C-alpha cells in the first residue's frame, strides 16, 4: 500500500524560473539560509527519485531530504 508522503527537499542556492519549472509537482520557496526549499506530496519512492534525478541533471546540490507520512 502506497501512502503519500510530504517531502521537503533543500537545494543549495536560489532557483531561477527555468530551474523551478522542472519541479511542477512541488512548491518552491527561499529558505532562511539563502537556499531553496522544495515541498510537496509524492506518491512513492519512484516519484522522489524522479525529482532527485532532475535536480542532479540541473547540477543542483541536494542538501537534505525529509519525509513525513501523511
């Protein structure tokens, strides 16, 4: 049984509009430390890996990934 999880992914630096458009399923906001926080619900680990691969393909540094069961 898949449970949607709320994910918080912290990326180094600020995303420009083009970079942010690569993550339509997540909201993005500036973090207090000048980095970018992506937040949203994903259905499974495959969806999470898709997000992480996109970040990798954009040469974005992933600082942290947090998950909460909804």
